[in-house]
């Protein structure tokens, strides 16, 4: 008994010691992965963008309705038929090292994005031909061709500005000590353990920042991440499993925030990439249509994702003003699917489906298998580790491939690279000259209504051709404790720290 | 002595060369192109080509190997492709964490396993024996990751006694350090405690049947003295050898335990690096571990040589 008491006392002392270290205005966020390099020019991961939301402000931002709002810039103007973009900058903005965030710094940062070898940003803004400093608060960009989605690119890493002085001094090592103009400045990073930021008092919007510190902790196991939140070791987590949602919603100490993503999950078909394109599903659009009619997206969504995803037939999510409302998810129609297969002379076509190895996608594939079987399909599931499946897709070694895209605020980012002839991610080598022409046209149009019409038509065409069978827009589940208030979900699933508050312990 | 050392060292060098080839080949066996993983979601072909060029992935395999070995011989393990930090720096910062966790786990394993083994041998066929056997069976058959998650849910989430994850260095705050490592160390030590218990029990049973124990009892010594002074001391010899062997198991077990408790140690470093195809980190970690094993073997041989005179005459 005495031993038990000693043990209890010891554990209690440890718990007290543990509690004391956290008693300050520190926001602790659990991430699903450890981010890659913390340098906006080279960073490539989704999770890295979450940290950048606290560290690096962008020229523009998006709000919950995907509208472009000013951040480091105060406004912009198109001229010369959409070939010249003039950006006005916010005055009196400082970088974390005290340097001025002015037109010269913007020129430096954009130049760095464009000309650094291995830059992850170059492709996003390669249309910029010259960058001109008009005055300390005005930058003029001349483009090689009119490109309306450019502003949207500046709402992500391409729009993040870095201190020229710090970036020049650090060279290759800038990611070890990034210096930006965001609400928090970099303190330290212990790989795989934590990234610590502290409040930047001279931030232009400092009145809206209510923490002294932010600690990002990568915890890859989603159950452990959730357990940390429940135990009070974290204040907020990202990417919860859909299956954990019902129980967490019932927990009075937690708030679950669903954020509908900007991207989609779909099945890419091989229509023209090598020998595998000759399979019935790639060769005949009727077989693809039959495949679509044989499946029921709603049922799969209910079974695998608790009905939390949004079934779709297009690349652009409902949150976007470019979402085509006329495109409806078709109901399941096995008889019609059978008729289409008969017309195509393929009563029992074999379809090899490549599935990246994750429990939910395996389950999705199995349901697809049994649903399409009723229409006559012989769906064979080929589960593959993700990196290998991408390699196979590049080589054209696939017939059908379940692939997701995290999405971009501008619809161009969800379409161009996937469905145009030379798009780097057009793995199935789909080609429709009309689609290519319209895709180029919409890039040059600044008027929203005109773009909506063009993009609407593009998505109607691709729904007929079915190079990609769009399945659903996923939902990112964030969760935080009830002590945390003011979190504003935006479809890009970033954690914007401005305006968030943490009640005292 | 010098000749012996020279001979053994001469054997170590080719072993290390073979190890380096195996370690390097391992990354070639990993499916998936590292450049493709590193390029992230956008996968721009131009960027892919630049990444391949930067890390020499566009070179023939033998050139890649030669470059890497040349670097290693000059003390340069390369840099992490994902975070851009030198691999040597990463390894050196993670090693102490795993050493701390491993040592604590080992102490816990000995503290549970050896007394339980002695108890069950001394009280053979009693309730204590059955209980200890049942516990050891449980310890052997409970996976680390499952026990880890269950403990987090019970001790951290339900009872709120200990932090569920993370790590603090003992030099920074020893109490916090203990709080963050005690649970993972227990999980890690648990299965080894079971192995130690089984072996201690067997060795003790054998020792208790020896003539000298009967003699000790005949002399009228108390049972405590017979068990502790005569039987246990002799029974511990094979247990100590086994314990040393189990240290290896401890480090492989750390891979899973560190994942569950998010301890930024050696195990987590290598698992994350494998998933991110950060192959220079994988190579660096495996090479350092393998070299450590080879060197420990060498030291053990030297120790045998010093302890056992018969070896010296050969």
C-alpha cells in the first residue's frame, strides 16, 4: 500500500512538473507530418504551408469564400490586356530582422522564386517576364502572356516575401532560419519534434495576434495526435480521421471543424500513355461512362467516410465561384451501364485499378470492385505504395489510378496541368484540342463571368470524355479544445493565427 | 596483443566496406523515385531534373556510391534532402535521445524481469510462479505500439498524469525529461522484461538444483542467503550475457515506440526518412548503427582476449 502511495505521489509530481512548463500563452498545434524545408521558394509540402501561415505573410490572401483579399499588398490593377500587373504595397511593413518590406524586397523575392535552381515556385509564376520597381510601394510585373490566375498564385508560397538581407546572407541555409514578414518569427526547429515561433511585435497587424508563442509538433499517428489533444498536450490538431469525428463531436471539451478542401479525389484513366492505354477502359469512352454509372459515390462516401465528403463530377469544389452547378452527380444505373458495355462490345471488361496503399482507399477500391461487378466489370485491385504508384503513373504503367489533388484557390490550378496536352501531371495523356484551346483562353480572361462560362464548358467536356472520374471533394477535419476561439476555417485548410485566442488555464 | 589487434582491425575494414555497399544498395531497393517524392505535389519535370542533378541521382549507380563513400571517408554523410540539414548533425542530435530511452528501458526491464524470474523459480508451481509466467507471456505477446497507445489513453488522456508525447532533454529539465520518457521506456522495457524473466527463472531453477546449493542449505544457511548469495549470483552469468544481446532488440524496438510517443530519436529519424525517401539520412543512420555494432563486436573480442588467458596462447 505504501509503495502504491509513493508511486502515485511520484506520478503526481511528474504531472505537476509537466503542467508547469506549459502554463503560458503558447499555442500548440499538432501536425500530421514534419514539414520540409521552411523556405517559401523551395517548400513543397501541404504541412509546410500550415507553418508558413504563421511565419510568412503573402502579397494576397483568400477568405472563406475564396475571394482574394489584401495582405502585404493593398491592391492590384491589370493593364495592357492583362499583360501588365501593378501591385500596390502596404506601407510600414517590416521583416522579422527589421528590414523594410518594400518594392525592392518584392522584386528580390519574386526573382528568387523565378531563378533559384530547384525552385518549387518557378512553374507557378513563370509567366512573369520583368519585375520593375516603380516606387518604394509599387511593383510592376510584365507578363509574357495574359494570365489571370497569377493573383491567386500570390495567395500561396509564390506570394511570400523574404528579407533580401537575410536570404542573401544565409544562401543555401535560409530554411534553417527563415526571415519573413508574418505575425510570428522563427525561433527554433528540432527536426521531427517541434518548430517554435514567437510573436513579432512590429507585425503590421500585431493587434490581431494574441499568443506569445506557437509550437508546431509533428505527430504522424492520427490516434496519438487526437490523444494529445484530449490530454491537453495540444490545443489544436489538423487532419483528423473521418472515423474519429463522431466520437470527438460528442466530447464536450473538443470542437471539430470540418473544412471542405479545394481539391478532389478521382480515378485517372490511361487514355494514351503507352500500351496500357489500349485496355477497354482507356480505349472507349462508353466503357468509362458505364463504369461511372455502375458506381454510387454516395454509398461509398457513407460507408468509408461517414458521409463527410462531398461527391462530385468536377475538379472545382462547390466553395469556388467557378464550380459548375449544372453538373450533377449521376445516380447508379446498372442496366444502362450494361447496355453501354454491350454497345461497346465489352460485356466483361477487365479493369486494373492502381490504388495507393492506405486503409481508406483500399476499402474504396473493394466497394468499387463489387459495385462494378454487377454491371459486368472485372475490376482487379493493384495496391501499391504511394511513391511507387506515382512512378508507375509517369511511366504509363496503369489503366486506372486513384489519385488526389489538394487543390488550388484558382480553378486553373485544379485543371491545367492535368487535362492539357503537355500538362506535366496529365499521366493518362488525355488530349482534346477544344479543351486545350479553352484552357488557354480562360487564362487570358480577367472577367469572372467570361471565365466561368469557359471553365463551365471545359468541365462539361471533360465529364463526357472522362479522362478523370472525379469522385469527391474531401473534408479536412481540424479539431481544437474549447479553450481556443476565433479559428476561421478557409477552404485551403491553413491555420491562420490572426484573431485566434486562447483562454487562460 | 598488438598482433591480435592488428589482425582483428584488418578483419573489420572489409566488413565495413561490405556494410557500406549493403547500406547503399538498400536505398536502391526502396521503391519510388526519391526526386518524385521530394518534388511534392507539383512534380514539375524541370524541377525534377534539377533535384536529380543536385543530389547526383542522375549519375550511374557506381558514381553515386563512389561520391557517397568519398564523402563518408571525409566525415561528410551528406545532407537531408527534405530539410537540408547535414546528416551527421541529425544523427548526433538524435543518438543521445535513443540512448537515454534505451538505458531507461533496460533498467526497467532488469528491475521487473530479474526479481520476477527469481520469485517464480523460488516459489515454483505456486500462485506467484503462475502469475509471473502469465505476466511474461503477456509481455512477450503485447505489441509495443498497441501497449503504447493504450497507456497514452489511460495514463495521459483519462488520468492526466503524464504528458502523452514529446521529449525534453534531461540537461534542460530533468523532471520533465523523466515525465516524457518514463512511459515509452516502460513500453520498450516491457517485452525485454519478459525475456529476462523467462531466462532468470530457468537459470535459477538449474542453480537451485546444484550440489553447492544443497551444501549451503545443509550448512544451515537461511533461505534468503542461499537464494541471493549462492544461487542468484551464479544464475546471473547467462542472464547478463542475454541482457547484453537484448540491447540490440531494444534499439529496434525503439523504432516503433518512438513513433507512437513522438520521441525525436534515432528510430523516428530513420522511419520518417524511409517514408520521405530521404535516402542520405537512411544511409547515414544505418551506416552509423552498423559501424557501432561492428566496433562493439571488436571491443568484445578484445575484452575476451584480456579476460581469457587461453585465447592469448593461441
